[in-house]
C-alpha cells in the first residue's frame, strides 16, 4: 500500500475518490451522507476539499493499492488564533475491498505526522459511537470526551449517537 498527500486530483482520481465515498456510504459509514447518495453531492464535496487543500487549511492523504485509491483521510486545521495548536481528523475512508489490512491505522498515523509537521499537537474527531472507527481510534490512543445521542441520521434509518474523541500528540 502506498500513501501520499494529494494536492490536486486528475479526472481519474476524482472518479476514484467519488467511488470511495460512495462505497463508504453504501456500506453504512456515517460520514455526512445518507442513501441514496447523489453524484453531484459527492463531486461538490471533493471540489470543496481540494479548495481547502489548495489554501493550506486541509491535508488529504490517500492510500493506493493495485486497483487504485483504496482509502483517504483528512486533517482540517483550525483557523482561529486560539486554535493554532489543533486540527480535526475527518472522513477516514477505507474501501470495502481493502479493509482489515491496517489501512485505517496507516492513514491515521500519516495524519498524525502531518499534524506534527504543521505544529499541531491536539487532534479531535467525532465518530459513530460503538463503530469500528471508534475502536480503531481508541487503539491509537484517542480518548472519548463525550457522546451525543441522536447526532446523525443513520443509513439504515433512525438516529445514531456520535462520540467526540481527542489525542495529544
């Protein structure tokens, strides 16, 4: 598996990123979208992501396997003067074909390194409570700060809670 920071995307990479997001949502990931996910919404999401990458307020790390982009993760830097020490982990996505091979862990470690390089030492994130994501973050040393019930609409109907987590690097 090869990891790299992605600063801009070719048309093929754009399609692969949209397919990655679609795969995550269709598999039940709570990443801001519900079924059916619209192609226009996914394209707009990635355009916004790359605008923030270009202005330096976001880092995007992608992982590639023999089939192309297999995962991605983002780090959003707090732009407020009192938050210059922190960043938020967002949209950690691993394609269903690449799961259970340590890719989520590798993506998180790459984000932590990017945070250190940017002088950020406090990372925060939110994840669906009791999800595989929460278990991954706990294994990487993230602590739960609290839980909010009924935070998001779940893909299978109803509402799901989210857990806010943090880690000091």
